C-alpha cells in the first residue's frame, strides 16, 4: 500500500457481479475494489474470467447481477465512450490506434476530453479555436515526453515497433488525466528490460491516479501491485497483498500446483503463468 493512510471508501468497486453468456456462467458474485492511488492486480489462470471482469469495468459487458460504484456512488452501466467523462481511462490488448493519424494526433484524441471544441469536430471542419488546438497539442506532447517517445510524435503507428505502439496507447490513456487507469495485459509482447521499465512506470503513476492491472506475467504483478484479486472459474478465490497471494493454497492449486516465484526473472525469458 501507499505509505499515507488509505481512505476507507474505494474509488471504484464491483460488488456481487455475475455475468452469464447463454448457458455459460462467466462470473459469479465477483467483488473487488480499487482505492485512490492503489495499484490492484487482477489475475487468474486462462478462462478464469479476467477478460469478462475487465469488460464489465470498461462498459463492454453489462452484469446480470451486482453493481458498480465510483467515488462511493452507484455507477449505472457506463458506455466505453463515456469513460473519459468519469476520468476513467483504459488500454486494450488490441491497442486501437488510428493508423492514418500521427502519434501526436492519436494522443490528442485522448487529451480531447479537456478541450471545449472536440478533436473530431475539428477534423470535419468544426470550429476549434487556435488556443484549444495549441493546448491539446501541448498536453499530448507533454505525455509523449513523459513516456520517452516524443521523438515519434510525427510518425504513423504502423511504422513503429510494437513496444513503442503500446506506449502510444498508454500515452493516449494518460492524456485524459484519469483518476483510474485500467490496463489490459500491458506487458504482452515486451522483453524483460521493457517489462522492468513498464513496471517502474506503472508504479510511478499511482502518485496521481489509481491503477488496475489485468496481467498474466506473475513476476510483474508481484513486483508492482499493492493488492491482488485472484479469479478462478469466474469466482474470487483470494484477495490480499502479493505476499499473501504468493503462498495462498487456493491460488497455488488454481495454477496447477505451481509455486508463484518472487519477482525475479531470468534474463533470457519473461516468466509467465498460463
């Protein structure tokens, strides 16, 4: 946890959430919470329900039972395109970058929540003031600089290596200046060194926002998260600190009896739990 005292009220919470797809019970009575400036990890074996839970958080899936709350207030089903209005940002495995926009323009789409005239309206001839345009570009530029990729501002995403495109997607989310950042498998496709850099970056973000991390690289989760919730077959089987989760019998059984190692990776490969 952060060194300062944690408030009792979570910033964002799922309570008793269940989801069914026809005859398939994807989630059953799932509860989790993210406190301000906390870094929550959501983990579980393949098919545990992590993706469904993430999609509920992002508004892609409506729960059949249960509720979501934000800042202590009930949150009716939020649509993905409305997340920014709640100062919630998310990245997806698919990245979702616009191939025919420059890196800077992609990030400006994220920063657009702060502009009085929309980015999209300016593209189709709507009225954006030069002041708004400049402020948007400056905000996007600052985020790219923070992530160390400002030199790619004028490039198109397809011309960039995959790890750089992942940072562009993260920059677009950060441009919203969210209170809550939702990350879906941010370490996929990264080398060990890149994963270490990502872990340090994610950890640093909690000084100004809460983060929820859905990830299967266990060493990354164990090294950066304050709190971890574990799913198996759509149910929460454990909830606690990394130290508690690492030795929890239910967690070890869910991962086929494999011991979860401390956050130390061999140089030649990234440790993963499938």
